[in-house]
C-alpha cells in the first residue's frame, strides 16, 4: 500500500513539473545584451537609394600642376566642391572644336598653373552641364570628352574639353573667378598627394594631354566584406510586365520566361540579366539622351546607389555602363558581376544586367598590398614583349573584387587595390611586374 502511495506522489510531481516547464518554454522571452561583433557597417550605400544625376556623373581625379609640383586627388568631396562652384551658372559657347597640337597646348597655358579633371571615358558635354544644372547658351555645341582643362582667369574660367584621342578640344566659358577655385585646393591640401606625368605616345606628349596618376601610392588596405543577395523574385516583379512566368533551372543558372520577356540569374557570379524581346535594338537617341534614359530607368526602380559612377557609353552597342566605387576607387572583377549595364532601344530598354549582391559588414583586416610607383609601372610596360606603351591611354588605381579563398564558414568577398590600365580601349589589371 505504501508503494502505491509513493508512485502516486511521484507521478503527480512529474505531471506538475512537466506543466511548469511547458508553460515556461512557451512564455520564455530571450534577453539580449549588446556585444562587440568586430564588424563595422559598410561605407557604401545600401541597395535601393534615390540618387541624383550628379551622383553618378563623377570624375575620377583632379590634378593641379604648377612649375614646382604636380598634385592630385580622387576624393569625391573635393571634386564635388569644385564642381559646385559652377552649379546653375550660364555656359557661353566660345568656338567650334579645334585640333590640338603642341603649339596649341603651349598657347592654352598662359601661366604656370593647370587644373585638369579626368573621367573614365568620353561623355557628352551636355551631360556634364546638365549635372551642374547650368544654363546652356543657345549656340551650344555638344562634344564628347574625357578630360577638362580649366583655364583659370581672374573673373572667369574656360572649360576646355578634350576628346579621348587628345586630337580635338572645344572651349566653354563660365563666369567664376580663379581665386574661388584655388581656395578649394588650398583648403583641401591634405587630401592631395604627389602625382606624376606619364607620356606614352604622341597624343600624350605635353603637359595638357599627358597621363597623370599618383606618384607613389605605397601601401593600400585590402577590404573584406560579408555580402548578401538581392531578391531575384522582387526584381522579376519589378521588371516583368506579364504574370505568367515560367522558371527553369540548370546547375547554377535559373531562367525566367514570359511571352516577350526573359531573365537569367547566375548564382556563381551573382549576375542577373533581363531582356525585353519585343524591344527594338535600334537607337536613334543622342549619347546624352541615351545616358539620361538609362539613369531614369535605373532610378525608377532604385537600381542605383550613390556609390555607382558612369563608366562609359558605347554607341556601337547602345550600351550604358555603371560601376561601383569603394573609397573613391572604381571596382573591377573577373569573378563576380560588378557592373550595371543598360542597352537602350528605340523606344524602350532592351537589356538590363546587374549584380544581385550587396555588402552588409566590413570585416576588420590587417591585409594590405604595396603598389609600385607609377614610373615603374610605365617602365615595366615598356619592357614587356606583349604590351605596347603607345596603346596605354589611362593609368589608375582600382579595386579587384574576388571571393576570399581562405574563408570556409562565411561567404566573404575581398577588394584588393591594384593598378589598372586602359589598354587599346579595354580596362585590364596591371599584373605584369614579375613577368617583365
């Protein structure tokens, strides 16, 4: 009889304990405390940002040269401050395009000071002045350029626009005094570094047309980030005008099809491409209108952020290309989709390709690389049997984006600084030093 009582008591206790534990597990609320994760936010804007036209029409460097020194900067705030001086000013067309030679170049430089603004590729002058929200003279003549030489006078500045071949230029005048420009340079002197002039061919043989770049960039930090992906479904919902979308998958490629629209997503390099099969590839718009149309399209669904810049407009393929920047330097990659490109058709966008990756957190790292002096870069190109120095038209510092091979648990991407050259019209990574 006693054993039965004990069993009853034990079973009763077990039932009571079980009820208490069940209640506690259902009603439990976790208590969190702030801890140091050693991760810091990305310095780049997140996906889905409303940007202005001026945010993406961005020069990559400003060079100030005197008889004593050549200095330059890639700092976007300095470049923006200089450009702001000319905002909403009237632009006076001075002359038709002229040929440029050594004699003309010498005549343009009346004093010992030069201020040059360089772009990655040619853009229309109308695009430049639209960015500045300037009033354009009725006699305005558009012109494709990738360098601006600011001819500084006491009461006005002449913008001399040079084409990429350095064979032609055209001047425009804006009434802003020289002192205002020089004050910005002096005020931001700590953001300028020593630059060197590089001559590669006849087209770059004088101070106005030479290639300029940082003289001795030295040690540069390698940046690591944890990325995340943008929703492909959300992108499809934004771009597809039809609801009957079929999905097919082969290995790492997913295809989405409708009657007149198709999209593909490649997970290995995060590339998303949308094509409007009904649109005409013929484009009768001017380069200025094509660039503007691509911007309106991208901004319409917040497809850009302020870290993107216009890289080029290819009139042969009706293609507008944007690339991201990190710490004021442009990003290239052979492994991961990094650029945004838009093909402009007669009445609509015919093709749109973009990376579906965004950066969440910067992982602290002690990794760095030391970049060679620009003169050594030039010298090694001269020595290399597979390269011709005369085909080099730009030398810049950029980031090479790759997957980090040392990480197994986290999908880390890595941005490594490197010299890049525009060689025979194509951007390539300079990595020939050890081979020369």
